[in-house]
């Protein structure tokens, strides 16, 4: 099965506020962009992915991610993360009505294409499925098969809410790179230990990382 991925991205100046202790206001937008570039690059390199749509209103990120091969969908009507995801999936299905759709956060800088393929392969067994994040509280991927709706419930405690909504939790092993989202300095250290993509490696080399 070939998937279309929908990846949401806030305006870069607002992104990654929880990284403020690790990266100051001058560095954070570049770091958020690098995470998104590595996420999109790895997603496009995945054999189970046919195309990637990024939902964003950020002009610079739109240009950079389009250059990697992503389709850019404007974030209208700008109603927050879940509205952006539902909008992105609807836009994708205007042209491919039965394409399986999966959303992926834009903050997975260690993402490995082969691990993403394993997760998508597992998701293909269910009408709607999700993968919990490394912290065990959130969600990094939510998938809907050809006849399913995403019905995204990202945000606080999204793992519990996706489970309660009837989505199947994927319990695949060996997919740490798909679970390792980066919200805090500790998350960034964990992602660096897994091995990040080239954009994040270049930007994070300039950061002071106590304890790294
Ligand atoms: N298009 C779009 N993407 C969003 C929106 N809100 C969040 N996102 C994206 O959704 C994913 C998870 O977002 P959050 O954890 O809420 O925000 P974050 O920027 O990653 O981190 P914090 O600022 O620390 O909360 C990231 O890829 C964000 O860029 C939104 O309103 N529109
Ligand atoms: C929005 C989510 O991600 P984050 O961990 O970035 O807050 C989530 O897990 O639902």
C-alpha cells in the first residue's frame, strides 16, 4: 500500500516554544525548520510513501519543503492543529479519493525511512491506527486506510484520546525513530543519540548542549 502523508507545521517563529531553554529565539525557528526538513526528507525516501503534503502558512518553510518534493497546502482556515490535519487530508483526497492517509508530526529529526515503512505496513491492517510517541503520552503518527477518516485528536494526552476514539494502537518494536518527537532539550539529546538527519545535525552542532 502506498500512503500519502500529511505533515503539519506551525509558523516557524511560533514553533518549538518548549525548546526555549535549549535554543534561544534567534535559533529556534531554524531548528524547527531543520526538524521539518529531516522529517519530510525521510518521509519522501520511504518506499511506502507516494507523496507528502505539508500544511503550513510559513512562507520560508513552504519554499524549503517544496524544494525537497513536498506539496504545500495553506493552513486555512487556521483553526489549530487538528483542523489543519483534517483540512490537509481533505485536500489530498480531492484528487485521490481513496488514498490511504497518515499524519506525521514535523518534529521527527531522527526519522528513518525503513522504520516508517514498518509502521505504515502495520497500520495498513486497520481502518484507523496510531503510534504513541517516545514519552508514551502523545502521538506521532495517525493513519486512516482508503475508506477511513483520520478524525485527529492531537494535543494533550492524545495517546489516550486516540485509543478511546477507537483507533488501533500500533505496538511494533524497533521503530524508535518514528516515536522520537522533539519537544524539549532532553528529547533533542535523545534524537541526537539515535542519529538525526543532515539539516538537524548542521543546526544543532551550533547549540550549546550541556550534558550531551
Ligand atoms: N499547520 C499547523 N500545524 C500545527 C499547528 N499547531 C501545531 N502544529 C504542528 O503540529 C505538530 C505538533 O505541534 P505542537 O506540539 O503543538 O507544537 P510545537 O511547535 O511542536 O511545540 P511547542 O511550541 O513546544 O508546543 C508540529 O509539527 C507543529 O508544527 C497549527 O495550528 N497548524
Ligand atoms: C500534539 C502532539 O505532539 P507534541 O508531543 O508535539 O505536543 C501530540 O502528541 O498529540
